[in-house]
């Protein structure tokens, strides 16, 4: 088995973004505690990477026959025949157990949240993708759990407070705009596998309006860290600016309903979340 095949199985780029989000929240949670335990940070990164990789492996096992139908996924290791389902299952189970053990060693709640994330992503979101656009709502929950898990992992006894909920809420709402922008761009390919991810099931005014509404909701959410005193005016200003740019991109999709505008929104979503989280971290640390 080649590294390239394993990398596709675990979706390395996506997994890295998830771990990045969790690691930033861990540092914010550690700062709230007054100290950083760096060995726990390493455990979170390794454990988070393994758990996310396991969830992605299970996802590809379940969708192996559907992946053969789509151009962007037909070269994945299982549908292309470079890896057997059994091999992927062993890898997934091994990574899942090792990752859960590492995260559970930080505190019980972190371990439980990681297991919940795997189950919801692989065994609820994945099969729902062919049944209803509600799959995006279900998928947004495990998609927004990394910052919550990261923050909880920094607490000795594991606790969820206002900062953790704010981090979760921002990423939760961001997920919808992010998902639907991707779904708009890839709708033709998704339809080959019977996936229904756009709000109305197709590229139309309804889908564009709903996407725009969620982009609007992200504007006040991005100001919550400053409103509650967890972030200063710098983080509030940058978050507001990013949210307004994101909102403008959503408006352009609403106005044109064209794939190029959806692609711009998709790329905008890749920059929005890391930038806002980094600003929150920097502002939190330099207080």
C-alpha cells in the first residue's frame, strides 16, 4: 500500500484542517486555565488526527460503490481496487481505537465526544447524504465538534463553558455555507451518486437564499467573543470584516446563481475559519 492511497483514504488535507481547528481551541482553553500542558497538546493532535482519519476511512468504506460513480472520488483506494475493504476496515478500527484512547486519556468527556463524532459522521451523516438535504445539518454537528473537543481537552476534568460553545457555534453555522458552496460546485458529480446536499436539492433561488441566510447569521455570531469579553476589538474587527466579505460572496451567489460565484464562496470559506480562529487565539494570548 502506497502513502498516496492511505492519504486519500484518510483525506489528509481535510483531517489536517480539523486537527488545526481543535489545536487552536486547545490553546485557547489552556490560556483560560492559565497554563499550557504541551504533552496534552501533542496527544490532542495525534489523537484527533487518528480519530478523524478513522471516521473518513469508515465513510469511504460505506460509500465505496458510490465513489465509483463520481469523477472526483473514483480514484480513491477502495473503488480503484488499490485497497480492499478489509484493509481499510482494519486501519479504520485501529486508528479509531488508538485515537479514542489518546483523547480519552486527557479526560473522559473528550473521549466520549470523539466517539460521538465518529459515529455521527460515519453512520448518520454518510447514509443520509442520499436521502435528504437534512444530511448537511447532521454533518455540521461532527464538523463543528473539533473546536469544542479541543477546548474540553484542555480542561483537567473536562467542562463546556461559554467560550467552548461560542467556538462550536461559529464553526457550526460556517459549516452550512461551506457545505452548500461545495455542493453547488459539485452538484453534477454528486447527482451521479444520488447525493442530495443542496437545501432544495438543486441549484436554484431557494438554495441560494438559504445559503445567504446562514451567511447573515454568521455576522453576529462572529462578534460574540468580543461581546462577551473573550476577544478584544481587534478580533471583533477582523471577524466582522471576514464575515462581511463572506456575506458579500454569498450575496453574489444569490444574485447570479452561477458556479463561478459558488467556487469563490467555497474558497472564501477555506480562508474564513482559520483566519478568525487564529485572530481569536492571538488576541486571547496577548491579553
